[in-house]
């Protein structure tokens, strides 16, 4: 009898366990299916939406309250992309989302079923990729954001103790552009006590939160066949609406030798890097609604710009280059920067001579620049039509120089004004330019002071230069050797040039700046040619200076 009782007890226990398991797993399947359906209803998938939604898998752990979603995809329809491209409607931007995994940890499921409100300890998003398709030129009265158009009207609110986004990629695609995209890589975001509801999703940054920690491994832009842009860490401060980019670089894809093989024309080569770029006062609302990039301050800190120019090659035929105002107004993006500050910069300009086949090195050290009124926005330009540039530097690392430039951004003739001055400097320092370019070597002389002022437009530059110097002596070398002096030519040069030019003497000569613009060459070339005309008119008789300055 006892053995029969034991068997009955074992059978009852087994039945209870099986029934409990059936109830547990059956109930979990029911909860899982209901939860999956209710979460899916939060995505806007009706006939009028611009998005398609898909989910790879859905899992639920009832004991821990963890929900896991895998392979989530939210893609804009072809109609949505066409609407953004079309300038006749208000839709300016749509998003595309691909997410490897999403975790809802310690999810208050009962509350969600009863009220529709999401509350959890942590919301974790792993390896997402966000692509923003936008029409930068379109201005719109539509105030909707990407998240607002993605979520349905069944979304009530969501609170998370921590919102953690790990290893995200963000891509900005200008929908009408044939150029490259901007790609911000490996973004990590941590929000504490984050909250989202139908009001916050109308904002460019759709979360209310207590604290934010944002960082990125950097950005990458494949600019063209010849250049790419890279950076290291990017951080964002929400309170000041500022970005900090570390180690920003514009990198050529080809060496000098490779570039010379690829291009038959003198197209020049550029390389730029900045230790730090700080962007402050970014106006999200203006950018979202009007496509205008409005910034209070941009700072470039510890910069190095290198330019290489091979004068052995001809310039591209009949390719007119525009001056400052036209160049700014041709930028497709409407922007306004109150203040652009360049701190502690170095510029190196290397030029390969067609006479000597050697490379010169013109450089500026410890350069600091402040630019105000830097804008392509027509309304901003109406209020303030002048862009002001103030710069100070050490010319060739020795001569302390200051330059001020005023550019009329409304001028159809590209009117601008330039003034500047430079302190004492030994003329032999110029040999690193004169000798490799022209086989000319200064053996003595000192600049006491230099100042200049001129007006320029798209056709001509006119002004004056006061160049005080003493004991100038020059020698010319033969083309075959940079060290062998051409005695006869050196005697002729030292006879022609004015060896002393002091304001205290009656023979003092004020130089005349007069330069016709070569429209196939750059704005910087025009700046130099204008100053060169004044320097030459000071050094040599007028009849000689005219012949020199008339040479292209």
C-alpha cells in the first residue's frame, strides 16, 4: 500500500510540475506575443507613412523583465525619398535606421499593458546605423522631426534610468548631391534619467534627461578622388550646444609624384590638420526648419596648412577662379558664423620653380586670425554686409606682421580692402623663397618697417606700400648651380635696385600697388601679386617695374 501511495504522490507532483510548466511557458508565450504586438504598434506603419518596418527576432525573459529585439530595420519608402528630393512640398528630411540589438532591461510590463507608458531601468541600443536623408536647400514650414514621423499616435511616453547607445554610425546624405556623405563613426551616448513623450520628439534632440555623455571615434568624409577628411574623438556638450572635434585632417590621397602623373595641369595640392575644432552655439531649430547652419563661434586650434604648387605645369585652360565674396555666395549651404577664430597656426607654401626646378618654402608661424560676419545667408548679409578679417603672424618665422581685410559680401565686383604692416626683419631670410624660385640671393640688407594699403576688385588692385630698408645687396646665380654667382648679372642688379629707402632721406620712394588680376589664378595669388607690384615699384625704377609687373 505504501508503495502505491508513493507512486500516486509522484504522479501528482509530476502532473503539477507539467501543468505549472505549461501555464508558465504558455503564459509567457501569450505575454511575449502581446508585448511584441503592442511594441510594434508604436511604429507608424499605416498607409500614409513614409516608412517600412521589419523585425528579425523578439525574445522575452519574464524573470528579469528583459526584452530583446534583434535586426530592427526602419527604412524610408521610395515615395518618401522622392518627396524629400522634390522642392514643391514641405518634407525636408527622412531617416533610415538599422539596429543590431535593442535591450529593455527591468521593463515594467504590467504598467505598459495598462497605461501604454514605457518604464525601464536601462534601454540599450547596440551597433545602430542612422542615415539622415535631407534636402539642405529646401526651406519648409513643416515642423515634424524624424522621430515624430516614425512613431505612431499610440506612443505615450518612455522613461529609462539609463539610455545607452553603443558603437553607432551616423551618416548625413544630401539627397540632391553627387558628392560624398558625412560619416560620424563609433558614437557612444549615455543619458541618465531620460524621458521621451509626444512633446519632446518634436525637438531636434528629442530627449529630456539629467546628464548626457556623448563621444565618437571620429568622422570620415570621402571628399573626392584626391582628398578625404578624417578626425579622432568627437564630443558634444548639450548645455552650450557645442561640438569638439579632435585631430581634424584633410588628407591628400596622392603624393606629389603621383599627382604629377595623374594631372597634366597645375591643380595644386593641399593638406590641413587641426589639433582641435570647437563649434559653439549650434542652432538646431534653424537648421531643422530652414536648412541654415547658424553658429556663434568656430575655433580652429593649433593648425597646420601645407600647399604645394608645381609651376612647371600649365594652369587649367579658361577655368576662372572667383574671389572672396563670390566664392562664399556660391557655397550651396546657407550658413552664418558670428565669429571664426584660428589660433596658433602655421602655413607652409611650397612651390616648384619652372626656372630652377627647386622647391621654395614660404611660411607663416604663430598665426592668429579672427573673422566676423562670415555668412552666405542673404538676410544676415543685409544686416551686415562686410566680412572682417584680422590676422597677426610671424612672416618666415621672423617678421611680426599684422593684416586687416574687409570684404563686401554684396559686391558684384568682389570689392575688398586690405591694410597691413610688418616690423624689422633681415632681408637674407627671403633667400628661402628667392633662391629656389629665381636663383637670386640676398647677401645683405634689413627691412626697418613696412606698411601697405590697397583696394581690389575682380579686375584690378590699386594702392600704396611704404617699405623702409637699408643696405640691400643681391647676387644672381647661374641656372646650372645654385651656389655659383653670375658676377655680371649681380653687378647689373645691384646697380638697378634701390639699395636704401629711408623716410628720413629726400630720395625715399613710396611704392605703388597696381596689379591686373589673372582670373585663372587663386585669390591668394592675387593678394601676393598685388603686394609684389608694390615691392618691385619700390626696389627698381618705374620703367623696369612696369615690365616686371606686366609679366604673367
